[in-house]
C-alpha cells in the first residue's frame, strides 16, 4: 500500500465521514486534516469542529462558500436553464466542483499527500469529486474508502461508529441519506429505495405540503440583470441572500418538491426526493424574462444545449474544455436578459403573472389582432407556400 503521511478529508459530519477520520488513521497511519465547505448546511455544521478533533483529526477547515456557490455556480445554472432529465435542478451536482476545488487548495496549503472523500462506489459524487481533483491537480492521490474497505452496508458503518463511540446523525430505524446546501435538500436511500413508497411528510425540512400552504397567494417580483437575479421586491441582495429569501417564502407556500427516478452516470437508476423552493422560483422567473428579451434563434440554440449542459454538470465535467466554451456562450446569450418578473406562489405552484423589460422584443403593435400598420397579412401566403414546397414535392412523389 502506498505510503500516505497526511490526507485532507472532505468532512461533513454525516455517517460516512464521521467514521472516516478513525478509519484513515487505522488504515494508513497518517495525519488527517478535515475540511468542511459551508455551502448552506445550516445547523448541520454545529459542533463539527469539536467532533472532528475528538475523533482524531489534527485540525479542521470550515470555509464559508455560500456566496461563491450561489454567484458562480447556482446562478450559472439559472442562466442556462439547466435541469437534468427535465426535473432535477442539480443542487448537489453544482456544489461538488466548488467543494472539490477548495479541497485541492487546502491540500496544497497543507502539503498533503492525498485527498479523501466519502462518496460511495455506486454514486455520482465520486466521479464529480475526482474529475475536479484531476482537472486541477493531475497527480493528486485520491483515497475513496467505499472502494477499499470491507463495509458493504450502512448498518455496518453505524455499528463501527457505535463501537468507537462516534456520534452519527442516522440510525438503523431511519437510514435514508440527506444532503443539504443553499440550493436544495436531497433525500435518498433507505426507505426511499422503493419508488412506490410515498415520502413521510415529517422528512421535509424546508417546504410545507401544498395542502397545508396558506390559502392566500404570495406575490413576489424578481429583477434580473443579464440573466442574474439582483433584486427581490425592489430590494438589492447578494446572491446567497436572494436564494435564502426565496427558499423561505416559496417553502412556506409548498413550492419546490420533486420526487424522481433519475439515471446516474455510473449506469443505474436512483430514486431521489428533493426540496428546491427558491431556485424553482428563479428558474420559472428567468424563463419568463427570457421570453420577452431573447432572440428566438439564440434561445433555440441555447435550449438545444440544455441537455448537454445539464449532463456536464450532473456527470462532473464542470472544469472541462467543452464546459468553458458553453459557459461563454451562455453568458453572451444573457446580455439582454434584464428586467422584472412577477410571480404568484400558491399551494405548490409558481405562476408567472407579469414581466417587463427595457430590452423587450415583444411589440404589442406587432402582435395585436386588431388593425395595425406594420404587418401585411397577405404576405403570409407566400411565406407559407415557400415553406410548404418540400412537403408538397414529397406528397406528389408518394402519390406517384
């Protein structure tokens, strides 16, 4: 086994990483430096430093990345309308390249021999983390315990934690996995592995059920500048503040729950349940803003790239050359996407009810069904006949 003197461990305080400090020391006899990225886990960070040190870490870094996460990653996905398989808004996927980038920076700072993550050998996160590691530090040694150790089930990890007196936030009675950040909360595994099982209402943290949402709608206005949200109800906010504010009011109105079976990059299907209240509103509002400010062919070109962009994010290729090109294209497409959108939140629904922009391409005098002076309806005859020509030729050939 290759010698390792110091390893930087991606540490969340969850089940896997809670036991990893002890396991790494036992397995490699190395110093373990814990690293936790604060991307909006909130109360999950409480007591993390004490826990890491008590279980054997020599030190722990806890870095506040919420603003950078929202500004450079989440808002890009909003601009690109990136939604994987038409449903998943990529909350976990977007956080991974940022977390991994900072992970590499700390490894360099500490002079570490290796980096370590707690992702399973069946999931997407192992790919996302390691593709970023290698893209930024080509010769880094990566330790992936789920591909090395003898544990085969989460119940065994729980037993290991109890044996070594390591507190963990799950039990055998409630073993589903949860990942939380500023953008969303994801739930998977355990009782959720049967796609016929409806999630227990008590599981949800940031949204009320539509049945329990207020009987009166909540209106909110979102102002965009070049595709990026900058003000809510006229108040300027930082990127992370916008998401947190919308998380609260959208969650109160039951907006943002998704229950899907998705296709993992490694080849299997997986059932996931997600709460993404604030960004559900942002996606809806951004689309509405584009509808009046974006050229048709530019929009259709960008839309044709949505599946590719979503796959690149989901698969972990954020730092790939193709993603650099696509990001430049998306940014260019958004230069005129500025203005204000008004939405209505009501019992799980986010409904666009108004949009306005100084860059609007919508012209009422062109679109009106009343008399106008800019559109000669008889011109449509030639337009239609020219576009129908190939169809008529094909029909004549078939008839022949």
